[in-house]
C-alpha cells in the first residue's frame, strides 16, 4: 500500500472543523484591521529564497525542497511566505498604487526537516506583511494581531517575547562584539555553533546545547549597541503594547532564524506543545525589498504555524466545537429511491443540508444514521401516506411529527423549531 510521505499529514473530515474555526477567526481579525488577502504560488525560483532568507540560514542550507524543472530552472517549494509576498509586491508594482500595503495569507509551506510533534515537512501558516512604513505603530499592530488571534482561539498558556536587533550597522557592531566574546570559548561550542560562528553568529543564541547555553548566558546584549533612534523605536513598540493590554517579556537573546530582520523581533510561545513551542514569530525587515530588487521600502510581518496551534489547542483542551447539525435526513419506507432523491434536491436547492440512505438499509438502521448525524428533522417517504401524496416530517428534538405535501416541507415550522 502506498502511504503518505513522512512529515506530511492528511486533514480528515473529523478534524476539518478545527481548521475552519481557525481560518474564520484569522479572516475576521485581519478584516477588522483592513488587511487584504494574498495568495502566491507554492513554488518560486530558488534565488528568491536564497537571497531573501540568507545563504547561511538553516532553511536555505539544509531544509529547502529544491529541484530543476524540465526547462532547467531551479525552483523551490516555498519554505516561508515573506520573500514570496515581497516578490509579488515588487512584480505587481504595489507601491505605485498605494503607499501602504497591508497583506495577509493562509498557505502551505515546505521544509525538509526531521518530523516530530509540531514540526512537519508540509505545514501551514497564516501571517501578514505590511510594506511601506517604518512606523513602530505597525510593529505593535502586527504583534497585537497575532496575540489577538491566538487569544480568540481560546489559548491561555501563551507567552509573548519581544526584542530588537537594531539597524544593520548596529547589528554588525554587536556581531563583532559577540565574536570577540566567543573567541576564547570557541572550542567549547557545539559543532553547529562553531559553524554559525563565521556564518550566522546570532543563531548561536538559539542553541539548546547545554554548554552553548551556559556560554551565551553572559554574552553581550544587543540593546547596548543601539542608537538613540533604535532605542526610541523599541520603546514606542513597548508603550503601544502596554496601552493595548498585551502582556510581554523583553528577551534580549531573542533572534530570528532569517537574515532579513531589523529592529523589532518577537515570538509567541506555548507551554503546551513540547520542544517546538514557538507558535508564531516575526519582526521588521526594512532592507528585504531592496535586497530582492525593489526600491528601499520598509516592511514588517509575522507567521504562525497552524498545526502547532492545533496541537496547543488540543493540549489545553481549549476547543469546544459543536458539530453542525444536519437539517434533514430522509428515510425511505420502500424502494422508491427516486422520489426520496427528488425531495432531497428540493431541500438542498433551498440551502438546507440533507442526507438520505444510499445503502438500502432498514428503517431502524436509517434512524440510527439520522441520530448519528444529529439530524434536526427526519422525513419519512413511502407507506400509506405516499398514496395520498403526503410525507411525514418528524422534529427530532420533541418527537412531534406531521403529514404534509412534499412541496410544503421546506416552509413548515414546528412550534419549538
């Protein structure tokens, strides 16, 4: 038997209500903040991600699904959405149509990682990108939207951490200071951190190796290298979050795994999903658009993992979803399936949800199926009443039933209905 590829997941009918619930809240909250939805292809030319994300990042160096198409073009299944949105922004000249573009998405992503709880090779994210302003108010807005969505889903055990990486020149000074600090400890670093030392040194802060954690606990602080404008930007973000009653912690060692971040970065963590506890993350990227061939345009955004959010919701037992009831179940008392199907179509054409028996089961078995589907009303077709051009309509909540003409069925209301 052919099975699904490890690291991928089938979303079954029994689980889809959770996805619809999340997606509906995402659409609603982004609409409240005047964001427009964007959808991009699932694959792009490889240089888009190599240049945008950074050659030295784990995503580009280890995790991307990259292949040559039949024309010899190197293409990559998108591992993240920001670079794809920026490509669309540049290609379609968004900035010539309006100065500020507020965009959101729900999309599959692909990374060739080791599958584990909360980490899949095909996964899904929702997120947003705001392009056209360097206002700290937008940094705060992005964070507030992410926090509001997770809170609206019912999650309680979440923690927002924020930091700033400063401007590129400030960050370079910090990286140099970090190298000076780490050089005497180099031989004690893990193999991964030794590689990151000369490539993506800030990622050493992400290491879970015990020796690395101990060494990095006394490392320099990025905020000691910020300019006055960088400090003011971060303080404004914090002030807006306070006024919005969004609780947060400042985490000076918080970095993001992508090269394009500047100034504000943030993550929202869950205490209920194990080691892969980051539900959401993002930040400002004022140089990415120019890096990818556009004009010098500031941006800020975030992405949240839907599978991890569902895992957190399940572990918190936060979802109390009630299955949608079925409006009508049609039970055949004889072999006249054509008449039963005709009544079903009459109801479906008027917007009702309807099911009928396709398996030639007994009346008792059909009633069991109606109860299983939580049908509000049952229609009995056949028997003596059919000779008089009638059918029987039963209201399952009270047991009340009435004999009516088929054309009246969609309009009939029981007293308790």
